[in-house]
C-alpha cells in the first residue's frame, strides 16, 4: 500500500512539473541548455547577477561563465550539468531525450531535446528558428533580388555546412557560416544585410551585433527542416504618381478607350448632321 502511494505521488508530481523546451547546439549536440530566468523560479532558486563581472549565481553558487551561452536577444542559457553542480538532481528518461530537473521533492521542471525547424518568410524578409515551441532566433534577412529570386519550398539543411564556404559561381566570394539549403542556395553571413532582397539567391544573415549568422550556424543540425515561403511584394514607384489609366487593368483600359472613341464619333456624326462640321 505504501509503495503504491509512493508511485502515485511520484507520477503526480512528475506530471505537474513545468515543461521547458530545451535548447541544443550542433557543435555540442549532447548538451541541453535551459534559460536561467525560467529554470530558477521553477526550482525555487534565487538568481543573482554581479553587475561588474556579469557572473550569474543560482542557489548561492556561481555558474561557470565559460559554459553559459546566450540567445541573440541576450537570454542566458545554462547547461543541465551546471544546474546539477548548483544542487539540482537530474533524472534522464529511458530515451535520453527528456530530463527531470528537481530541487527537493516538489520543485521540478521537465526539459527535453525538442525538434528544430526554420521558417524563412520572403514577404517580410525574416528568418525564424524554433526548437519545439520556443522561438530561439528571429532575424531580418536579405534574400535573392529580382532575376535571382530565392526559391520557395520545403528543404532540409545540408549536406554542406562550413564556417567559410566560397562561391563557385561568383568569383570565389566568401560566405561565412554557410548552411546549404538547396543546390547553390545557402543561408550565410554577410556584412551588409538590407531589409529587402539583394543577394544572388542566397539568404543573408547579419554578422553584426549579436552575429545571428554564427549563432544560427552553431545551432542548426544537418537535416533540420527549412521552410521558405511567400513572395517579396513589389513596391509602387514613389517618384511617379499613378495616372487615371494606371489604376485600370489593360482590359479595362482598352474598353474605356473604345467607349471614349465611340462617344467622340457619335458627337462628330451629330454635329455633321446639323451642318456644323
């Protein structure tokens, strides 16, 4: 009876544990990270930040700064073994994909290696990367310009992935942090990334600031689904005001011109009959 109650209580507390989508990186695929600001309250721990050294402490213990990663928005990520060093217990599931992080019996959080996927929206020139339901990267891009448009469709990352790829088509041009999408189409870093199509077909990510290009390269796995969708909108010319006929389709314009011509002919006919022409 006591054993049954223990098993039931364990099941209930595990089911009640907060679920946190973890973040993993291709350069260290067996390490799972969670945001410090999410795991601390889940475990009932106080988080402290030394403003001078930027050292983060959890449960009164300083975390190893060399092992802390960040999202491009500045969110700090801590690996699970650092949480264990700070006093948490880590229990992995049989498949090695999900872990229960606990502080005592009632303070628990479940985290997992969630699937990754990437969405590129050409209409607003953005790339968004997800792990599970978590948005891990949101960056503006520059896709292929007119005549060199980036192809829409569903692809998978790879097989080429290189920290410095060089273009075979365009004079050996450097393409840092390159991830192949389809044939000669890559996602890669670039110094100038305007918020409109400007490339020869590749998808440019910024190297400046938090360096989304390198972050994306470190994070994405070969085989990660990449969906490219939408079309870049053609903006109306700002220099020339649209004429009356500019608002009409070709078919409507032809009909309008024909109607005006008929009216003129009728007027001329009436005037001729009256002897005024």
